[in-house]
């Protein structure tokens, strides 16, 4: 089967339009939306995590389940970011850098939980022991040392500076150097053990907390967000360009369609005229064949009138030249033949006719200036169609 | 749901209209069922007036809604000996869900005759822990299931070997197809087991009821034990919904606690602790009293009195929940 160029154009055009339409809808939009949503989720959970570690350090949050949930949510958001960046090496690398920071944050949070639990445990026990020792015998020589240690420890719980830690260390040394009554020895040893632990643990825990809060996740997050936003903007701009191209292609196609429609209409009109003309010719021929000899002239006049009507001509004529020149003519009502016309036409026809004897001058005004134009214009013609048979 | 189903059927059951007393009786019965079913989980949700709102421990939530087909399949796999290389062991060999979700042995003997390093932790409420195992080196139940499959001392097999066995069983293939829309594969195998393990929650302990506002659920001695548990600092590590299981901690802070290593352990959950002797990662404490005494010494640097130990153990006894409506019990020796 032979494929015409027009038929081959259709699938190509279909593919091109489909591709334009696909690119115009910004196919990556959902990917960027998912990535930004994951980043927002990460940010939200990180804020919650920071709030909760601070609350836990202050003793306001008394279980670590919220921290576990938040770390799980952070990991989940990271997983989504990683899945989302699977097809983009640069973005995947940025997610990996971000993940490394998040992993460090995860480690620090676990460290904080362990340290803070130990800290809260020792604080509880230190409070219990110091209260017990202070209340047991107010005249005991241990009371000033225990009270001083308690005061220094209280200071260290909210000010973990080196100076506060030194103060606790000094109080610890002072209490440890005292001679201990037998009945209080065990309690004092336990107090010293917990105080020693707290002396190390309080600054260490706050150090972990500071490191956790200062983890450069926001900087990496900002870098990643900027990268995604830039890609999103680029993707949107590309989609806009493709939408414009799609619009332009639509206009071109509309123009082509309008042109084809007009051509189709013109062709249909021409076919209709041709059919009408051929129908007329057939009718005239039939009438001429059926006419008797004395009717021939009348039939020719009638045929001329009908032919003139179909061409919207003002005048029509048939000239039979020979030994005796005969002519038939017809003109529209109110219009007359110019002088020596249509006989003059015979002479002019020899000048105008082409090799096939056909003359077609659609518009006299468009003829090049010259004698022919002047002659036709002088005869009052605006257009002229003539078939000569010599 | 019962009422809705009845009204849905009303078009086809027009003759029942004549049995008004019967319909009324059914409605009343359904109403009672609806109220009963609706009330059960509500009692577990702490209100702002219940102790749970202020306490560091929260009640166990209801088990998550899950696909019953996956759950049934997971339960079957949990007790299926084809999930071990030689067909002699199952997950339930070590984790008996009819008792305490573990076993009663101090340390199990491995296939090669050696003694395992760690005491078997209970599978009950494992889904509520942030990491699994004593070392806390596994994050998900799926990973833990596969680890147990591949552990030479445990099931000593692998997913591929198990899948070949399951593929040869048309009934098992049918169950997988119904639950997962296809024949068994590694993902669906591990998911089914994990789905079942996620359902192994033990709500309804007396302590949870107390947390939810049932103030007579604990005796004064048990409440005193809980106060001691908090004031001594035990609650610093054993807190949250699982009363532990949500952080790592050094074991033996002041004095040795149990056979090291590891130095750092995942803090174990105290849920159902009264039913899971022996204690510690080496199973070296045969009783709860012994475990509490040694914890006081190792982690608090304190010799707890018998009265303190008794009160704390009384509190710990209240942490025993229920599984499928029956209290969790200790495993048979």
C-alpha cells in the first residue's frame, strides 16, 4: 500500500503534539512537590525534636517516645527525599550530604537520651541522698559539706560552665576528705559517686545538646531546598515554553485547517458549477438534437441566454463565419452591443486566441496597456471569454 | 456496625417486620455489643484527668488495624517448622505466644552445642521498642525476622530456601495469593511475620488501667512501689509506652551488673516483666527480686532494702498485660 506524504505526516504530527502536551504539563512537578513536602516534614520534625530534647533536659518531658517518633519521622522524610532524587545524581549527592548530617543528629540524639537518662537518674538519687543526709542529723559535721555540694550541684544543673564544674569538684574533694561516721558512710559514698557522675555528665550532656542544636542540618537543608526550588523553577519555565509552543502549533494547525477548508469549499463550488454547466450543455445538446430545422435558431438563442446566465455574462454570441456569416446573439436586458459587434469580435478573436482557439480575459483592466486593451475597452467589455473554431 | 448491617438488610427481610419483639431484641443486643466494643479501647485512652497525662509511662495502645489475611498467614508462618533448615524449629520455639512471648531458659543451646550469648527477649510488645535485641542492632521487625532466619544458631536457613518449601505447598501459595495478590516472595514472607508480631501487644495490665483512671486497679503497696520506682530514678530509663525499649544505656554504671559484653544495651521493656524470668542479657538473675537488687547496686550504687525491693516488685507485677483476652503467663520450665 502506498503511503502518501500527507498520511505519513499525521503520526509524526500526533507524536509531536503529544510530546509537546506532555512537556507542557510539567511532568516533574509532582516529584518536586513531594521533595518539598518531605523537606517541610523534616523541618517540622527537627523543630519538634529540638523542642523535646530541651524539654527532656529541663525535666519537662519525662519519656523518650516523642524523640523516637520524631527520629523515625526524620528518617522517613530522608528516605522519601532519597527515593525522590533517584534519577538525579546531583540532587542525590545533596541528599546524601544532608543524610550524613541527619545521621550525626540521630547519633547525638541517642547519646543525649542515654546521657540524660543517666543524668536524671543520678539527679534523682543525688536529691534523695543529700536530703536524707541533711535531714538525718542537723548537727552532723557532714551537713555543711553536703549542703555546699548540693548548692554547687544545683548551680551546675543549669550552668554547666567550667567554673561551676570546678566549684562542684572542690566541694566533692572537701566532702571526700572528711572523716565519715560509720552509719552515714555508705550514703556519703553513694552521694559522692552520683555527684562525681553528675560533675562529668552535666557538662557532657549540655555539650551533646549544644552539638545537636548546632548540627548544620539547616544549612544543608537550605542548600537542598534551594537546589530543588531551582530545578522546580527551571522545570516550570520549560513547561511554560512548551505550553507556548503548543499554543503556537495550535494556531498554525488552525490556519492550515482554515486554508484547507477554504480550498475544499472552492473546489466544491467549482465542481458544483462544472456539474451545472455540464448539465446545461447536455440539456442544450439534447434540445438541439431534438429541434427541427426551423427551431435551431431559436434554440441557439436560448442556449446563449442560458450559457450567459451561468457565467453571469452581459452578452453572448455565436458567429459562424464563412461564405455567409451568420450570427446569434444575446444580451442582458438594458445592455446593448457596441457598434459593429459581435461581427468585430471575429477579427479580434484571431488576435487574442491561443493555439487552441480559446480566449479568456477575466478582467480587461488587468491587460497590459496597448491597442488590444483599448479596442476591448472601447467595445465596453470588462471581461471576455471566447472559443474560436477556425 | 451491627445496626448498619441490620438496616442494610431490611429490604430483603420484610417478613421480619412482623416479628417486632425479635427485631427489638436484636437491636438491644447489638446496642449492648456496640457499647461494650466501643468502651474497651476508650478506657485505654488517657484523659486529661487520668494519671497517664502526667506520668512518664503511657498505656499500651490497641493493636493496629491490619489485614486479617496477612495476620492469619503471619501467625501460621510463626509456628511453621518449614522456616528452619532442618524443620525442627519455629519462631514460636523461642517466642511462645501462649505464655510470655519468650521461653524460660537462661540461655539457649545453639545447634552446634554452644551456649547462646543472650537470653531470649520476649516478642510481646517488641513492636513498641525503637530497636530490637539486647544490643539494639536491628531497627525493624522485618529485619529481625530475616536475621533470625539466617542465624546459624537459630533457624539456620534463608528466605530463598523457605520460599522453595512454601512454593511447593498449594495451600500456602493460595494463602499468600489471597493476602498479597501473588505467590510467596521474600517481601511478603517477612511482612506477614512482622504483621503478626506487630499484633503481639499486651494491653490491659492493672497499671495501664490505673493510668487510664481506674484508681483502685493498684493497691497502696503497688502505688508505693511505683513512687519508689520513680524517686529512685529507675523511671529515667524505664519510661514511655514500653517502660523502656526506647534508648540505649550503659549497663553496670557503678558496679558490674551482668556478664559483659555488651557494655551498651538497649534498655529492655518492663512490660510483663514478672512473667519473663530469668533476667538481664545473660539471664543471670533468676528472680525479679534478685534483678531489682542487682540493678540497685549496679545502676544506683545503692543497696536496696528488702522492703524497697518488695514494693518495687509489687509494682512490676502490675505490668502484666493480656494477649487475646488472657493474662500473659510465665513460660513452663
